[in-house]
C-alpha cells in the first residue's frame, strides 16, 4: 500500500466537511494505527476464520468476540462501481469520482472510492490496490486505485 496519495486530477485531498474523522475506539484503533503506518490491518475472527470488515467487536459471520489483527495485502478487485458525474454539496467540485465495492483478496467487500482514475479501464473484476488518500484535516483514508 502506498503511503501517499496517488497523483492525478481525481485524487485531491478530500474536503473535511464531507468526510468526518474516523472514530478511533478500542475496536478500531489497530486499523487506524495501521493506516498511519501505511499498512492495511484487518481483524480475523479467531472462532470461524472470517476476515471482518468493518472492524467491530463481534464477528458478523459467527458472532464470535475474539479476533486477531493481521497485515492484509491491500489488493483486491472491483466488485461493483458507479461513476458519479454530478457531485453535490462538498463533493460538487470533485466529480467525476468513482464509488465502488472492492472485494479484498482476503474476502470482505469494502465500500470505497477508486482514485487516480482518468476514465480508463474501469470494469467489474479490474485489479486494484490500496492507497492512502489525504483528508484536509485528519488521518488518511483507505482508498483504491487500478493496478
């Protein structure tokens, strides 16, 4: 995973009014600490082995309460996407931008943005990699780009 934002017209710092800072709790702290280190860190349920997204106290698959954090690959593929051509509110000037579900190689699907996209080969199944997108007033956010 890249520790910097990708270059390009579609990867500006996200406006802080539209993207509130992440809620750092005891259950999400390892995720945010990983991003600060440039690593995608995810929890894996100790009971059933499922990788959990979003970080939370109970496994959504088996309701187990024990998980071990690991460094994920940061790689995956586009599961579904839409191109927003007319943003509104704080995103009015950001359009066009891509909202997508990315299926991580480790299993879970993440609702995110595809950044550094300039109208190229965006399709379901396209390979992507995690990047950190800066936020004007806070910690970086997990985003993806085509690879």
